C-alpha cells in the first residue's frame, strides 16, 4: 500500500463532490479523504503501489483544481 499526500484548492464539500466519483471509481485507490479545514486542503489517498502520483495529479487538475505533492506533510 502507498500513501499519497497532496496539496489542493478543494475548499468545500461541494467541490469534494466534483472529484468524488473519479476517486471512488479509480481501481487503484483504496481510500481517500479531503481535509477542507486544513490550510493546504490536503487530499490523502491510500492506494496500491501501482498508482502513479503524476497521473493522479493530472486527473485532479483536469477537473479544475490545483494539485501538487506535499512531501513535507507529517500526520500527527
């Protein structure tokens, strides 16, 4: 399993719904969440090892959202 942490500009529950169907249907995504209360609007994804982060970022951007790697993020 792989953990991917991304910074986004997904700020509301309505915006989360715009990516929900894509993330739920993706065969390599096990679990995901968006923290709309976090300053970085963190998208946290648990996936299989085969998921390529660059492809995932592109798919989020295609849906109209800013998205980038957040490597310095350390969960508490």
